[in-house]
């Protein structure tokens, strides 16, 4: 999913509908006998789907293939329009932005949906890409590049489980994650959404699918996972977001496909199509890669969803046409994310079917796939929020998992004179840098809003606070963002520098990839004091630092750790021996991009590099 929604004041939907039909409440035997077969939870899912589809009109079926944004379709509008799915784009949240308000909003949508004649519940999707990151107070885990550095599939699965519980606690039942891209050019603004530059780490970390979906889709706290973005979005020429991946089919299959195969083996329920093109052909209308490879050769039985306004972009013109609708559906897309123009989509698709340009068999196949998941998820029996999970949002137990992930993701790249680990007791430590005391910066994009933002945007522990908590009471920690006031009486200086938040598009770096002037000036002030300087980079990718590195005594890559900054301090002070290794090659110069393992270029640090104490 990909687009931010304007406005910060969200209207909390307080819809209450009376006389709701077909709820999960107990019914008498006489009533049960009168119920249609699709209401009988004891029947096989395939039989329930058959029975329901036999009762559905063409308009009902088109509705199931339509996904609208919550700001464009409130519960009444969604129900009256027959919309089968709702989503929140990045930053689209109820007011207040609390777990309870999310749950109330979700339940209002389901209340309206199940009051319709057929009572088909909606499925609600969201980008919970490093925790339930749209919700203030949720646990924000390290972005995928950090989990790739940790390279611990068991931990990643536990993160998936914790995320699922927090998502379920707000009612939401579908997560647009994980991103299984293989990032081949660090100029790409979504590099941090990749577990690594070779297929091995993204394939291994597909374990998050098992965490999200649980033992079964209808188990408490399970949510539907999405393998995205199919396929090759990390290989675009120049690292251009939504660009063109110009590789042979052999390379596409060898490099970019394996993580999706791994997710399919774990039973991932949905696949999202990439905006990007493969050798000039848009993925959103690529019959060979969707119908042929994904559904045919690989045997994917879940459903395929478009990206945000994905069909709008096929012909390069604003909006979408009947041709784009026809070609995307016929190529194998089952559900279309049309956040605002959902009624236009439904009208166009109906006309295409009635004209015979989209076969009814294609509509039925899409509905069978979507409805199968809704039945498997138990939505017909339990359509409302499981409030027993609401208290897990931002819980101490989940934050402990996040801190564990942060410390395992740290990569020690330089440690001259064994300046690390630092002693916790005695003397003075100086901390500086724009990312030392900023939850927003250390969390990165896709945090509370689409692009993310600096500042105290959600509760958590900054890296500075983690350092302050780690030292003994007698140790003095001084913080000054720009490094002013340091002298040679300090035993060490820690500079926490790097990038500020961004997401796709805004995060592309076709030009420079180094530290900004503020970071350089801060480090220079620390260096002038004569004390050892430890640099901690907070970034979504390797930075162009080869010219600066000789001036630093130590370097730790912290990636984008999320809300639990104490995990960085766990490594700086030796409570955890650094175990992270580079999931991407660290360039000696931005001019080397793209640089990847085995391409013959000489990096600053190779793929898989990481020191220990």
C-alpha cells in the first residue's frame, strides 16, 4: 500500500445500527434449520462458498472485488454500495487515534455489512509493516532491513505474531505485509522495506507470514498476510520507485521470485501486485506473471490485490479507464484498491462483463478466492473486534520483543582500539546528533503517517533515553544536539546521525547518499574535543560515508529501530554482543550503485559483514 491521505483531524464513526441480521449470536434450532447453507459453520468452506455465490448477483460479486478507503466510504456508504473491503491508507485513522477508537470504527463497518441482505462481512486492510504503525501507542518494530540484519527467522515470526495481536486488537483482519522485495539499488526509497539484497534473507524472513496468520486463519489473533509487491520491485533501473525492472526472466526467477515462493509455501493468503514494470510491461496487467506464473505454475490459491490506485497507473494517464479495468481483471487481479473512485470502478467492470469483455468465469474465480478467505478467517461467525487483544497494543511484552529485535539488528562496522563496549559506570559521556532523541526519526517512514515525521509522534524510548537508562547513577550523560559544549573531560562521545523519515517516492535518492551538513558539523565538533567518537547511523540504507569513516573510532549501523531505542544501548554498553550482519552491501561510493554481492565491485563493507566484541 502506498499513499498518504490528507488531513489530520479524523472523524470517529459512531454508527449504531438496530435490528442487525445474521450476527454471531446463538440461535434456536428452528432458526438454524432455516439458515442458508453458507451460514452453517459445520459445512466445508467450498460448499459454503458455492452456496453463497449461487445467491449473489453480478453486482454483489463486483462489490466483493472492490476495496475503498475509509475516508471515501463510511459504514453506511460501504454497505449500501456493496463494497467488500475497506482500507486505511498511511495516516488514515479515526479520531482519537487510539486502539479503542479503531476497534469501534471497525465494528461499525461490520455492523453495517452484516445488516445487508446477504450479510457478507467486509475485510479491512492496513499497512502494518513494522508493527501496527498507523496507531499511536502501538509497538513499532525495526523496519525490515534491520530484521534482515538480525537474520533470525524465529524472532521475525514472533514479531509477526505480536503485530497480528495488536492489529486484531483494533479489529483489523488483513495486513498488507510483508514486503518481500529484494532491494538491488540502495537509491530506492523502499530499501528499508527489504530484508536484504539477495533472495536468501527475504525468503528466510518470510517466517513473519506464519506469525501473522497463526496456526489457522480463524484462530484468535490471526490476521491475513500479504506478500508484496509481486514481482521485481526492488530491481528497477536506477532504484526508481515504480520504475522498470530490466532483467531476463532467468534473473527475475532467480533473484526476485524466491521470497514469494517461500511465502506461498507458508500459506500466505493474499499477494499484492507491484506498481513497477518488467521490461516495459506493467505488472498490474501482466497476464503471464499473475495468471501464468503465480496462479498457474506456483499454484497460488489465495487472492490477488492491486496496489493503491494501481490500475490508474497502467497507461500513465490520470485516473483509470475501462481498458485498464478489463486488462487488470483479465490478467488475474481479484480485488482492486480504488480508494476514492470505487463506484466508477464497479460501473466500468459491470459494463465490461455485460459486454463480454471480462468473462463471468473470471468474476466467479475472483469471488471464490476472496470469499474462501473470508470463510477461512471465521468472519461470518465472528465479525467483530476481539477486544481481548486490545490491551496488547503497545504492551510491555511486545515492546520487549521489539527491544530484542533492535539489539539483534545492530551491526558493528568499526571498533578501533576496542572503544566499544562502553563502561556503564564512572566519568562522563557526551551524546549528540539529530537522531539521538527523536522517536520519529528512529522509526522512519510508515509510522503514524505515510512518510513518517520527526518528533515525539508516538510513545517509546529514544536512543538517548536508552543510554541514560543503561549507565549507573554516578555516570554523567550530557546531550546537546549539535555537539556544542563538549571538551576533553568526557570519556566518549556518541553521535547519533543519519536520515530523517521518508517512504516510497519521497525517499528515492538519485543524487547524494551521504550525511547532511548538520551531521558533519556535529561530528566535527565532537572530534575536535579529542575524545573517542562513536557514530551510530539511523538510516534506511547504507550511507556514503567512506570519506568520513577514518575520523571515527567506531561505527554502528542501527538502521530504523522503531520505538525501543534501549536496544541500541544494549549493544553500546555490552549487554548484548553485536550479532547483526549486513543484509546489503555497503558502498564505498554512491557512484557504485547498484552494488551487490558477487558483482565484482570493491565495497566499503561486504554483504554479511559484522564485527563482534
